[in-house]
């Protein structure tokens, strides 16, 4: 289970320096948003879920001029950065809130994008909330990380101790199943493997720290990592060194799905207007 307080505190602390190291996050946000080229949608209101410092918000403003974009994040510091970005006439509406309990009305947005955020959330709850706030026919598009992400680091730590130092990530199929269970329509998922390379393991660890990407599970170790264990991890990681560099693998999962028309109610039932089925029914 994810310790939400820890997630929020980590990203609050990371907000100032996040942009300096979020190379991969920007790249996959751009790749995700390119997919909107193939979608027929003219949104009236857009939500960036887990907006961070607002890179995708900027891109959405350029793509859909004059369409209001809500930047929502659990970390207030991230939203302050997002607000500073861009010109005043296209600043996002910033909302500090939780993806698992969105402070937004039902059927109030047409497009939700979410980049590199859902791995910090309870997916069932976040997907249910996305479906609730999407208008029927609205689109949900996201990236997250799959289970092979940072596997070199996980493997190196496993040789040093039995603790969970690296966040666990979900299997792409489970994410797809969760979308279906949430009653999204026509889900599409695909995966891409990207690798960052480093001179030293401690540079990778420093980047993860600067990003705010700490292990936030309740099972994480609570003690400080001593020098000896750090040295042992560095040594265990050396087996992966290739052409003089240490790889850090990311399994990037891209997904999108639609809010069905008509949308299911919270109890799973679907209300179909009589006009849509041409019936002559009377209320009992
Ligand atoms: C890795 S950053 C990605 C930020 C941005 N989407 C980007 O591409 O740069 C993850 C963001 O998700 C936010 N976040 C994590 N859990 C959240 C939750 N439950 N609800 C809303 N935002 C959350 C964090 O505060 C952080 O800003």
C-alpha cells in the first residue's frame, strides 16, 4: 500500500528542482500527447491529473487554444511551479487535490491526461474518479510505469538485503484489467522500453531523490542506508555496465480509454433514455 503522506511530502520537497532532472517524464509526456493527433475530440475543459510543474499543461494550451486546463496535483509546491510557467492569459486553473477523490463535479471534463502519476495512486479509485468526472464520450489518456521499471536497481538491492528499496510497479495487463473493471470503453494499452544511462549508481539514486520518486510503500525500510550497504549496491549494479555506462530501464506504459455513452452509474447500472431505444415505456 502507498503512503500518501510520504508521496505528497516527497513531491513538495522536489518541486523546486523537479524540472532539472525530469528528462524522461517530459519525453514521455510529449510522446503521449502526440497520440492526440489521431483522436477526434474538441474538448471544452481538460484536466491534467498529477500535473507536477505543468509541462503537459503548456503543451495542452498550445494544442487546444482557449480551452481551460485544470492542473491538479496533491503537492501544492508543484502547482506553484505550474502557475509560474507560461503567460498570465494561459495559466492553468490549479487545484490541490487527490486523484483518488477528485474535488470536481461529475461529467465536468472532456479530456483527462495523466503523465507519470498513476503509479503513486490506488488505480481502482483513481480510475473510478476519472470516469466520474469525464463527460460521456470523454477521453482518458495516461502514461505510467510497468513492473520492469528500475529492475537493475531492484536486482542490485536484492543482493544486499531483503528490503523493498525500489517502488513496486504494476503489470500492464493488470492496469488494462482495472480500466475494464472501472467500465471504461475501448481501452488501448501499449508499452515502450526506455533506458537512461549513468556513470555511477549514486547519480541515478540522486536523480530519483530530486524527482521526489522515493519508495512510498508502507513496507519501505525506515532506517538510513549505511555506507557499506551503498557500496555493496554499487558493486552489485556493476554487472549491468555496458559501454562504460550503467543503464536504468523504464517500462513505459501508455494507455487510453473512453467514458462510455451512456455512462454507468455508481451501482453499475446504465440509464438509457427511452428516446434512445424508441420505446413506449411508461413509468411504473
Ligand atoms: C513524477 S511526477 C509527474 C508530474 C507531471 N505529470 C510530469 O509529467 O512532469 C508525479 C506527480 O503526481 C503527483 N501525485 C502523486 N500522487 C498523487 C495523487 N494521489 N493525486 C494527485 N497528484 C498526485 C505528485 O505530486 C507529482 O507532482
